[in-house]
C-alpha cells in the first residue's frame, strides 16, 4: 500500500453492504492493495487479501463457523485474523505471527467503509441520511480511469453543465454563473450561493435559476444541497482511490419531493455520469495539479481553487501532481 498518510488515515467506501453476503468472501481493491471482505452477522472484516503461508488470495476461500479458510492449504483464521489451525499439522498450535493483516471496517449508509490506518475522523457525515423527509436513492458505482481528486473536482464543477450535460443539467444558451464564495475552514471547503440555470431543477418541467451550496468534507468526499426555495435536493459523493489513476465513485441522491421510481432516478444519474467519465478520463495531466500556476483559473473556478489549496494544506500526494 502506498505511503500517503492523508488517505491511509481516512475512510473509503469499498463495497455496497447488501452485496456482501454472510459466508461469501468478497475481493476489493483500495490504494493499490487487494483486500478481502467477509461478514459474520453484523460484524464486517476487512483484511489484506493474502494468506501468509504461500500468498494465496483469501477471497477465494470459505467462511465456516466464524472463521475464514484459505483455499490453498486450508489455513484457518479466526475473526481477529489469527491463524488457529494448520490442517496438515492439526496437533501444532499456530504461532502468534501467523496472523492476517487486519484493517478497520464499518458499515454506514449501506456502504462498507475501510480505513487502512488510524483515522482521526469518523466516517464522513451524510446530513440527509437520518432525515425521514428525504428519499435516499443509491446510485453507482461508477468507474473512472482517472485520479480520485479529478473525479471529485468534476463533481464540484457546475460550469460544465451547459456543455457536457446539455438538456439535463444545463443549457448552452445560459452558461453564466453567479459570483459566489468558496472558503477553506476546519471542516474542509464550503462554496455558497452558486446560482445556475437548469432546464428542470425540481421535476416540474420548467427551467429556473437554482442556487446550491457545495461542501468538501474529506479529500475524496463531498456533497451539495439545493439552497434556493422550493423542493429540497441533495447529492452525496465519495470516490474510492483504487489506484492513482483508477477511481470508483459512489453516490446518493436525496430528495423530499416527487414519486419518480428509484430505477428511473438511477437511470438519470447513470446517464449524467457516463457523460462525465470520458471527459474526466481525457484530462491531462492525469494527476490533479496542486500548483495553481499550472493551469488558468476564472472566478467561476473558486470551488476548484479552494479544493486544490486545501488538498495542498493537508499534504495529499496520492492522485495529485
């Protein structure tokens, strides 16, 4: 696993929790390392996907009697990661060093979050999750062959709506964006009073000027909320750094209006994301430049500029240039 303390000591989504069935290990990848997930009741385990005997993938093994058994020679590990049985030598007690590498794992928002290190923060907050007035619709996952910070910056960028998402989120006849503020605080980046024209911002079929607030709460997690009057809408976005140039994005749509079927909402978000993917994958340099002199910026780029400044302050290196 690469040495970036900022991301090592943070939480990352690696799977949709309902997909992890009891008794069936799951292989995932995070920060260039293979991990195995397995479940015993409500408890979720995340380990390095490696048997310490001969290096076979534990994700190919079996979960039996609250243990994980390697597929190669049957070495059997308990829930703490300690090997407790050598089938070839059943009378021999495995030594303490016969232990899998164990990481912290939590289930939150129906996602499985993993931290490879010692996180100083809890799983990033999703403000609408516990608000019963909001429907929460899970969308994704979406794969980008691009760095995590590039994917997040695209999520924060509204000025591409009229061109990349014409007819969906914007209109090239109304490309203007209001002046707004973007500030770095103790909890990340907050951009307020971002007003744009949208063809149908509330499901009424009528175009309108709409105002949003964007927040970046962790290096690879952000959300926005509609702050203008009328029906409320929000979106929560987090990017999993599989490798420096491979990212998986996970999102939730939260809304307090309408009865549009969830599948139709997912289809809309799928269409939007697949419009974004080829553009983000085309960006060069592939890693996000944190030197503000490397690219040109306008006042409409204030959110991106603040985001890059904040990442630099944090000392993030993975996925950045």
